[in-house]
């Protein structure tokens, strides 16, 4: 038996068709996928919801957030933060496009803080032997790039700060004290960075 048309599905599909006129086919397909997944969730958890105006942040959208958090891929792994964020961003855009619909959704169903931050993959630190080999190679090469990298490592300067150093940045402060004059940068002020004999 053919399923009766779902007003919310029809409204969302219409907005995807509108977006599809300016999107790449693959992007439009992702929007359709989001609509199917969201409506499948609603049919299972909240079958009485049939119009955008009936949606509430709690329990419908917060339930969707939890559903995405618990959802597993065919491999059994959970959705990654970027995948969950993509679902939420697409659904939020579609709900915003329904503002001029006959039964529009309430504003603020999905908030910016609902969108998970991307996973931050930090670089693995060098082992002490690898670090020693790297410094040995930089000293051996002794060209401008190798010297800049070695200076960055010895002083703790950021790459951008090293690039912005002037040719006369090394200053003698008296006695055995030397420093680099670091121009305005990320910290929004100039500063002096002490340097040892090796860095000089």
C-alpha cells in the first residue's frame, strides 16, 4: 500500500529541489540523504509530527542530535564529528528555508553550539633520536631555510614570527646578553626573545 504523502517531507524535498538548482549533484544528493535520515528518525520516534510548525527543539531536534551521536556506520563505528556536523548544517539550512512556508518551523531549533567541532588531530612529537637527527641535518645544511627552521626551534618563535624578523633583529643588550627583536605578531605586541650563543 502506498504511503500517504508526508507534509514535512514534501516541504523539505521542495527546498532541496530549490537548492539543487545551484548545487553540484553530489551536494544535492547529500541534502536528500539528510532529509531521508531525519524523516526516518521522526517516523520512528515521533510519528505524530507531520508539519514543520510541530517541530520543537526538545524533544524533536535534541532527539535527532542524540540519534546522530548514537548512530553507527555499517562498519559499527560511530559517525565522525565532521559527518554529524554536515547533517546538522544541512538540516538547519533547510529549516531556515522553510521560514516562508505555510506552516513554518519555530526559529532556533538548531543552534550553532549543537554543531560538533571538527576533530583536532595533533601531530605526533618526534622521538628524541629523531629530533637530534633533524637538528644535526639542519646544522649540516646551513642554508637560509635550514637556518630559519633551526632558529625557530631554538627560540620557540612561531613560523610567521620567524618570517617577519628583520635582518637587524639581533640586538646586544650588554655583557653576554643578546635578544631577538620580534615585531608585532599574533600576540599584538613587540617583544624581545633572549637567545643563547647557538641561536646567535
